[in-house]
C-alpha cells in the first residue's frame, strides 16, 4: 500500500499521484505542466498499460492534460470523475489536443524550411476522444466501491464546476487506510458555484498550497472594481483585454459584467460590447447551464428561477470561427475582450495581446493565477517587451490585476478546510505550490496547528500501511536544454510504443499457446528488421 508523488511537488502544475494497493495500480490526476519547470518529474513507476484506474479531481488541464497520452501509451482502464468533470473534459482535452496539433503544424512549417527535426504533438484530437470514452461519471457524496481494494467518495470543493476532493478507502489484507486528495480547494463567496465542503476524516491528506503563504484579504467589490477599470479605459478610447481561463473564470466574468450592464455602472461608453473569443468558453458556458442542480449555489439558482440567465446580457457577442476573432481587432470601438488561455501561453489571447499590448490607451486585466515562466507572469512582473509569434511587442498598455478573484482558497481557507475534519490526520502532505510555498505552508501547519506534515519532491514514496517514507528522492533542477527538448522527439513516441507493447504482452498472459507463438514470431520479426 504505497503512494508515490509524481507531479506538482514543489511546483504548481502537473498534478499526478500514483498508488499501489494489493495488485491494483492507479493514478489520481495526470496533469500537464504549464509555465517554467523547476524540478525534473519522475516517471510513473509502471507502463501506462499496467494502470487499472485513473481518478480525476477536476477538469483543469494541469490535472488532466496528460490522460490522453496515457491512452496513447496503452492505458485501457476506467477514468472516474464527477459528471460535470466528465462533460468538461470532453471539451477541454479536445481543445488541448487541437492546440497541440495546430502548434505542431506551425512549428513544422518553420522546421521544414530550416531542415530541422519535425515536431510531434503529445497527442491528437482522436487520442483525446479515446480518453474521454473511458470516463465514468460519479455523483457527489456517494461512496462507490470500485473493486475489493478501493472505494471512493467525491466531495465538492468549490474550485470549478465538478471539482472534488477524492476520499479514497484502501484495503490490503487486514489493513484499511483512508486518504484524501484535496485537488484544488475553492475560494469562498465566489459567484455561480458552491463554497468548498470539508470531508469528515482521513488518515492521510494531500492538500494543495497555491496560496499557502498569503491571504486574499477582504472580499473586494468585484463589480465596482471592474466597472472603474472599464470607465477609465473606455474614456481613453481603449479596449479592456482579459486573459481568462475558458472554464470557470470566463463564466465568473460574464456574471459580473451582466451586473455592470444591468446597473448601468459604465458611463464613459455605456453601450460597450463584450466579446467572448474562445470556442471552448462558449461550449463550457453551455455545460455550466446543464449542471444547475448539483453544482450551482443557492443565489444563482434563485436568479435562474426568476427567469434571469446570469451569464447572458445585451451586447454579449461570441466568436467561434477564426474570421470572427480577426474581426474583433478590426473594430475600433472600445470593447471588452475575454479570451483564453488564462496564462497567455496559447490560444487566441496571444493574437489579442499582439494587437492591444503596445497601445497605451488599452488595459490588460489579469483575473487569475499566473504561473512562473508564463507570458502572463512575465507581463505582470513588469517586462517592457514580450515575444509573440516571433515578434517583440512593447508593453505599453495599462496592466491591472483583479485582486481576490482567485479560484483557489487562500492560506486561511486551506486551514479552515483542514480544520473542518472531525479528527486530525496522521499525516498531511503539502503539494501543488511554488517551491518555497510548499515548505512554508507545511511548517506553518506543523508549528502553529499541530499537524504532522511533509512537503515531498517528485519520486518520493510513502508506505501508507506503516506510515513511513520508503524512498526519499532528492530534487533535481531541470536544465533549460532539457525543458526545450521535452516531448519534441519522435523517439519519445517510439519508447511509448514499446511500453504499450509490453502492456499488451502482459494482458495476453494465459492466452492460447498457438496465438502466443504467433505473437512472439511477429515481435521477433520486427526486432530482426530494426536490429540490423
């Protein structure tokens, strides 16, 4: 009964945890790293084809983005998540694959002209579709027995539509242990979705620490602050460009903008248009409207019962095609542009930054966390120029941040979530935070609140039955050259194919001798061909 930490350890993105219990091998989350990598992530200890299950806390790409890659490499098991998470993954993973295919096509045009090695995307849209076909939706607050060794219960943590803490009961022989994976704990008093709920108890808890070293402060007047930014910018004749995560943050911004419109808060240009330039955000908004009963808070439900759609208003325009997107920047009237990605790493927001970032009359309004190394973080940290599509763009627009709108709980919220349990866990593992934040928050929980804590690095293995660290891995800082080579070679796909072949071989154990002999001959023939 062992837990191995794979990703988002002393880093914020790329969440991934591996468990062995009895003869079962599982993952909890399998996320993509976003922004600059600090440490080398250890590989999952077994080939993906040997994994039995994957459990997903929520749909954000830093928790799900590598699941299609697991499928490419041979994973055939079930993927468990809440119904809303399954629905969101169906659009988010396809969108992730589409971006990768598009970027590969763009890079390969340049590589071909320069006679350089061709770039391979991590996975394709079809791979994402195949991954989503393995997903099994579960309801909140119902304990489900997955197999003899594993039972799970998903509890709403208010971070995103469908987000959950996963409480898992593990059984190996006569030993029973409970372990809770917080996923991302939500901020309180957010619009649309419910506040986070605590679980009753667990022997072990993995808790995120994105804001483990700070407080959000008093809840800001979001509507008033946004309205002031719009008034000031429109008075200059400029646009307000909002890099916004397509799922969650975009819907919250629409909620606030509807109120601003309804209450006529903007006087400098009252009939402004709001463009949602993200096909993913449009699809996600439709999914939000389908999960009224299980995810929305009472205030939003009451609004809908009165016939008010909290995410629609006059002047709202959606852009789906690329021609729609181009037309936005050809319109000289002041406007609001909501576009993904939220950290400015991909998608249409980069085009809008290229057109708007160098004009002093415009405002770039950040409304979400910006990971180290992302374009958004570089702009926030005061860069004078940023490179977009190979061109240096001056940062002349006014840069603003909407404080307190984070989807993550702050330090106090994380502590309150832990204190909501009926008894103290045996151990609290602090993950999903920047390097120094993980250590700081772990020490705070131990020194001030009496929790036994540990902030692991990738590769650390913990024996859940005995409560001891089996393997303590020293951190290895990633080199820039390593980061540049990640996932770009065809050789990586060859290795993955070999892992998949091994998984297929193991699944055929016990097969008919005639079939196994034929399979063996085919493999040997293939090896003879390439070994020459």
